[in-house]
C-alpha cells in the first residue's frame, strides 16, 4: 500500500506557517550550481509500475546469485547453511512486539532471548559480558575505539594492516570530526603469514596509545596468537581490541578473550543470517566486566519480580534516550534485533558440539580447496595457518580473472585489487572463502576455471 502522507493543501499550509513562498525557498541555502534544474541525465522518466518492475527485474537478472553455482566469496560476509527452522521460529508471535522490542518488563520474550544472546556471545568470545548487539561488525569496531578512549583517556589507535579495509574506512569516517588519531598499518603479504604485523604493532605501542586493533583470522585468512600483543598493550596501559568477522571460526580456534583481549567485536552474520549483501547484519560486542559501564548499547539482565518470579529487564542502557547526554556512551538507536534473534536460535540449534562440527567441516573443505589450487602451476598459496579463508597469488591480475570466472558460472573469491586499488603489488592477490556449502563439484569447477585462466 502506498503511503502518501501529504496532500498539496498540506504542503501549502506548511509553507505558509514557516513563511516560505514555495519549495525552492526551502533550499535557498544550497548553492545554485549544486541544484539540478531538471531531470537527472541518464535516468528514464516515470513509467507505469509494471514496467518499472520489469526494468528492475532485468537489471537484477544481470547479477549472478550466490546460490546459482560455486561460491567462494568471503572477506567479512559468508555463505553458510541456515536451517529452515530458524526462519520459521523467528516469525512466531511470541517474538512480535508493537513497539521497540526492548521496552522493559513488557516484551519478556524479547528480553529473554536478548539475555540468552548475550550469554551465547560472551561464551563464544570468551569474555565476561556482552551487549544486546550492534548494527554490524564495522560500526561495533569503531564503538570499541571510542570505548577505548573512555577507558584509557587516550585517543590514539593502532589498526593492524590485516584489518578489513572497509572496517578501517568506517573508523576513519566516524573519527573524521573528532580529535582521535587512527593509525592504519599497510598490509604486507608476508609468505606464510599474510597481513600479520603483530611485531610491528608491538613496536609501535607507546604511552599515547589507547588501543591496538587486530582482526583474527585477518582479512587474508591468517590465524594468529594474540597473547604476546595483548601483554605488550597492557604493559603500556593500552587495550587490545580483537575483531572477528567469521564467528564460525571460534568453533575451531581460540577465542580472543582467552588470548587477553579487552574488547572483542565481531560480525555475527555467519550464524542464522543470510548473506544479505549490504545488510542487515549483526554486530557483536563483548568486554571485561570491569569495563562494563563504558560499553555502548544495551544490556539485558535477569531478576525476580515482587512475587519472586523470574523476569528479565533492561539493566544497562547508556544512550541519550535513557541517561543524560553527557554521560551517554553512544547514540546507537537500535540493535539488530531480528538478526540477533536468528543468531540465538541458530546457535541454540547448533549447540557447542554442533558449532565445533560446523567449524571442522569448514576447515576441512578449505584445506581441500587450498591444496587443489596450490597444485596449479603459477598459483601460490600464501597462508600456512588459516581457518576457512586463505589468499592466493595468481600470475595474472585478480580482478579480470574473477570476472572471467563469473562468466564461467564460478564466483571465485574477492580480488585484493578491488579492496586495495592503490596497491599495485596486491593486484594479483585473491582471497578465497570455503564453507560447508561447497561441494566436490564446486571445487572441481573452481579448479578447472582457474587452470584455464592461468595456463
């Protein structure tokens, strides 16, 4: 149903009340040169709804859907199998609310699942407390930077070169008008450990550093032990912020909390949520209990009512809506409630053993693919240690190679040339993700396509 809230009379009345002669008067502060006198060049004029649907359908048909064939794209968004039961359960009436879902004491079902979500995230990341979720992994990382400033009263952050460049870009954007100092390391494709710059980070930590940020597994798939970095950061009074973009990896590798991280943020899309290119996604945020009151977002707690019955309440909510503006830790407006619910249900279905088994399937498949590709003449595997994602160097440029593979029906990975267009030395690099959804036939097709391109 169309929602057309204003009639021409409504608009005239509003303009009259504010003293504007017409709509153009509302935009008089916009420079004349920046205004368009007519339609935007290249865009078609209006057309009937059915023709618009047909036009947009034809444009969408140019894409190769993720489920259309072999799919090896990752770098922060992963194609995992989501059981049909997840979609069914998140639609049950118990989870529907008429308003903001975390209104205390009213939406007990919602508050309970958020409490369970927090428990799952805290256990997954090996931290003491987790909030009720953030928008996505990248904004959660930047919120962690701001939290690091509140805790240490410093404003300098060191970002590993193995951090996803889009995450770095979000941090740079959100700190553009603050006096925070974001120091981003350049990625180095060190053979065996691409993107690993832990030694350089340790060397760079000084008395002004608020936090060190490192992704694990990093963008290039390398898995590292963060213990030494955590100790070095703590020795200088800084925090260690760990970023996890593939939470399924935590079914197989040590959680950042076990390695000394002070704040752990992540992208929870892999559990319960589809790829949804562009979102909505699910930000995870966890920390030590001693820093809990500096944590952004909301936290649901368990209590008892006046009759001694178990209940759930919003126990910590530090945005302007709930406390004085000067004491707010962030202005996050809502959490990714439905995505968090899907995460909670899928995680409950998996259980600890299920998550470990899923992680083992991912790793085994990735090893299988890596060995096949490394046997292709001219193709070099860069990683010694990886989970379900790794980097290969090709004898040809990565971007046209991926386009050619797409024309063969294989979505082969992510080109480093696209992520780092200014780095000519990375142009031949390609990051390949392998999940439990990849079949033997998919691997054969990837192998065949790459062999044809590099021969």
